[in-house]
């Protein structure tokens, strides 16, 4: 399920960020991936987010990866974070439920491409995941999403998105106060009992819950 940002930045966007909080953590060791995504002006896109169960256990990870315009997986720098999965994109990161994390995609200093970083807003610790060789000097079509490989009747999990923001080449910070919903259909492998809702602090995405908002709906975030 996706939340596409409705934002009209006045010039080229060079940075996107969002705050993610796992409100109700998963109860089954199946992959849950919650990410911030942006397209690169030279083609392709990258996604930065937190994961649960990527190793088939209750493991916690951060993932920064993507694909070029031809659908090939992007290369990048070697992360300083260890990886229990042995995957260049998926690194061990001991995130905690109920704690806000700021996901940020920005230009890589010096070496080109794009950096992915996560800030624990409770401790202030900034973790640089790695650089990714995305093409171009701008970002477009930002969105946040939940990609869940649990069964439709597995226990409910939920995340909250807030603090959605883009930064232009001129340094202007533009907050995002509206998003558009979409869901994968059951016929395509999705679930009919996923939903999004505004809760006063941001927008929630839930699994195994009554669908309160249909596809194509515009939600206006009310930041606390």
C-alpha cells in the first residue's frame, strides 16, 4: 500500500525525508518493509526503510536499494553496517517499536549518487546506511509505502508516517500535508483488509483491519 505525496516544489528537489514509527510491530517472522521512495531524475528509483523478518526470523534491518531505468539493481558503496542476510542493500539495524526514525535521501557528498540515512529521533544518533549509484541530480515522485509479505489474516501491524518534507536545490524546505492512497489488489497478491487513516499525528498504514479509506483518496495530514 502506497501514499503518494501531493507536493509542488517550486524548483528541483534534491532531498526527501519522512518520519517512520512502527506503532504495532509484526507478530510473525515474515518480511515487513516500510520505506520512503523517490525517483531519480536520470531514471530509476531508490527506497530507504526499515524491515522486519528479512532473515526469516524476528530480525530488524534497514534497507537502501533501488533499480535503474532498465530495472537493473543499483550498485552502491559498501555499508559500514553488518548484514546477517549477506545482502548489500539490507543491513542490520536494531530499530525499536514506538520510536520515531527519520528517513532521509540526499546527495552523496563527493562521490556522486545518493546517500540514505536514518536518524533515531529519541537519541539523535544519525546512521549513514551507504551510497547508492542513482542517476541524475534531482528527485521526483516521492512516496512512502508498506510492503507486507504476511498473510492477510496474520495479526495486525501498523506504522505511522509524519514529517514528510522535500528540500529544493535552493535550500527551501517544503512540508507535505497531503497524500494519495493506493493498494495492491487481492488479484495481484495484495490484501483487501489493509487501510490508511489520519490519526492527528500523521497517517497510519495498517494490516488486517477494516478498510476505512479506498484507493485514490486524498488524506490531509494533521501534524501535532
